């Protein structure tokens, strides 16, 4: 394989791996459930995109065929990631999961749980 | 004619997508897969069509394309931003719940807005109020509530309203 192509694939794979790792690291490091929700939903999207692009280039160059599974995986990921994040946040609200003390706007959680309008006009 | 079409091909766009996705998943255009893809493209919409709810239609296609590109770019930015916040000191994070007033109407536009919020910089949508007037979001690091709400409304909500013409 052409060393330049190989290098490009490596860069994509490393970038992807790095972001997925960061996502998992965030899961470990961030202080409460809600903040933890952010790391895997975001950092992982780009990480997987990197890995998938790397894989696409590899198969395209190595096997001389266009592999499009990766595009579908990306699409499904983009559709499902926000839905699962939303469901987890919603569940957390209903289970009254501990919120980090310095979180502002905590008075909204009660209203959000009951799906009412916010207690004051914040707009 | 259109009654016949509605009976046998109730969701033409979705049928086409199913057909293509099946072929893409199998990475093949062998006759067997073409046959299966056609079968699924006809039968699945026929099964689920009665469950469908009336949704607003996309009226401005080019706004939809531009919106998709904006969101993809923002996802890229969001990733770097969240990565930096994860690596930086967590003591300095100022997480917050924010209620954003909704102007868009209808389940589909609100879903798209909520998904966009979850995919873009440091925000996750948590709940929508029953009257669909408010969306509650959790922010990883809040600096200016007013600015954040304005950004969501101008950057995402306005184009969505334009796309669906509501």
C-alpha cells in the first residue's frame, strides 16, 4: 500500500481512537450523571467518524471497492445518539438522580420532571 | 390513481430509502438482494403506514441542506469543545439546567431541534414540557444563559421553522 495513504489512514484511526478514549475518560472523570452524559454523546461521535473514515479509505484502497457500510453506521449513530442521551437525561430527572451542588437552574428540575412550564419566566 | 398509489405505496420516499439501505447494508446488487430489497420496500411501509401520524412537510429543501451542513460543522466543534472541557479542570465547570422557550410546533420539528441540541456544543436536551412550549436542557458549562438561548433560537430554531414553513 502507498505509504502516504497508509499514513492518512493511521491519522484517522489515531484521531478516532483518541476521541473515543477521551469520551470514556470523561465518563470516568466528570462529577455527576448529567455532566457525564455529555462526554460519550459528543466525543464519541467524532471518534467513531474518524475510525469509520479510516476504515472506508482502507477498504477503498486495499480492496478496490467502495464500502458504504460506514456511511450508514455514521447515519444511524447520528440518529440514535441524541435519542439515547435524551432518554437517559429524562430517566435521570424522574429518578431524581443527585445533581452536582453548584449546578445552576436546579429549581427547573421539578418542573421538568412534571413537564410543566418553568416556575418563573426565565426568558 | 392516487388512491391506488396510496394503497400500495403509502410512503414512496421511505420505500426508496429502505430499498437503498438494504442494498448498502449488504453491499451488493445481486438479483436476490434486489428482490429482497423490493420486498422490504413494499411490505414494511404497507405495515407501518396505518401507525403514521401526520407530520409537517419539508417546504424549503435548500435550507434543510444548509442546516444539515451547519449541524455537521457544529458537531465537529462540539467534539473539540467537550474534549477540552473533559481534559481541563472539572472544578471550573459550571453545569446548569436551562429552560428554552419553543416557537416551533409539531412533533417532528421539535424532535429535530432536541436532537440537534443534544449533538451540538455542551448541551443535552432533557425534557419537553407537556404543552410543548418549553424544552429543558442540561448545559455542561454555562457562561451566559441569555446568549445560549439566543444562539439556539437563531442558529437552529429559525432554520427549522423555515424548513417546515411554520
